[in-house]
C-alpha cells in the first residue's frame, strides 16, 4: 500500500514538473501570438498575454509586405524552395543510402567513413569556398546554390538515417526479388522505397523545417527582394534607424510557423516511427 502511494505521489510530482516545463517552453509562442494582435506602440509596454486593444491591422500591413513586394511572394518562394529541396533529398539521399546499405562496391566502408566525417565538419568552414564556386557559376541571386548541392546527397545526416533503416530490413527480400528477375534499381524502387517510408518522411520533415528556417544561406545567396523567402522577408520589418514594424513582424512570424506546425503534427506518427526504428542494426 505504501509502495503504491509512493509511486502515485512520484507520478503526480513528475507530471506537475512536466506541465510547468511545458508551459515555460510554450510561453514565448503564446506571447508572440498575443503580441501580433496588439497595437505596435503597446507591444512592449503591455507585456501581458491579453491585449488591451485587439487589432488585425498587423496582419493586414504585414501581408502587404515592404514596398512593391507582398509577403505572399515570400511564402511562395519559401514553398517552392522547400518542395524542391525535399524532393532532392528524399530521392538522392535514399539512393545513396541504398548503395551503402545494400550494394557491394570497392572501398564502400572507406567512403561511408568519409561521409560520416563530414558530419563533424562545421558548415561555416565551407561557406567561403562554396560562395566562390557558386559565384564563378553565376548562381548568385538564384536558388541553385540552395538546391543543386542536395542533388549530390550532401546532407550526410539523412544518408546515415536511411542507411540504418535499410540495414534493419531483411535481405531475404532482395534475394527473392533477384530470383524473380528484378534488378538492383528495381529492388530499390519496388521494395526498399516502400519499406523505408517512415525514414523518408523523417527526412522530408527535417528537410522542410531546416530549409524553411534557414536564414544564413539564403541571406548569403539571395540579393533581390523578389527572390526573398520568409526568414528574409521578416528581416525587412526591422529597420536599423529605429522605425521597426514590430507588430507586422510578429503577425507574419505567427503565420510563418503555421506550415511547420501543420506538417509536423500531420506526420508525427511516421516521424516517431522513423526515429525509433532506425539503428536497429549497426
């Protein structure tokens, strides 16, 4: 009886701690949403979550954008960029993972080790060489520097994730397919791809979120406002002279996190399955 009471008290205490931590982590998001409905001159003078004066002007002004470029253009640009990056990563990272996980070729372990070493290399080390190369190609102010590298499966994290998932699949399926006359590429398309859907969805989710939130690389390669994405569009509301449109920026920030929330919660089931099932076999 005492043991059950102790367990119940421990569970209640643990739940209270989790709830408190959850509220603490969600408070900035709640404040952001509340601030988007406040008048710009009262956002920082009224720090409460309930606006004294409720207004939708921040959303109207924010959606109108800056100058002749509306914020809808930034959303369209971000969606186009994210969709292309998602397709490129899903296809070419899975192909590379299939080669490392199933095919036998010379120096396979060596090249896999080299790929894993790239995970330890800080991305800022390659920033200047990449910029010099892409500038020599004439790709500045285009989306090519952000998309083309993904065609070569440069995101080693996703390759590793998919390799671990593919290694957990029974090889008897491949042997049965070979007996039935299926080739290497046919095995990849008809057997490996359908079975790796959870890991592929994890790749899709992370690629979308990282590309959507990426500010540094987009700032580096995009110069024209007509090519700006959502993170760069939000930056336009901040003026170094002190005339910043905080209300519009907060309103558009709320809209910018909506696609991420929808995508994550709609794919949450497959995302958890993809994370928990990778790494079953080393």
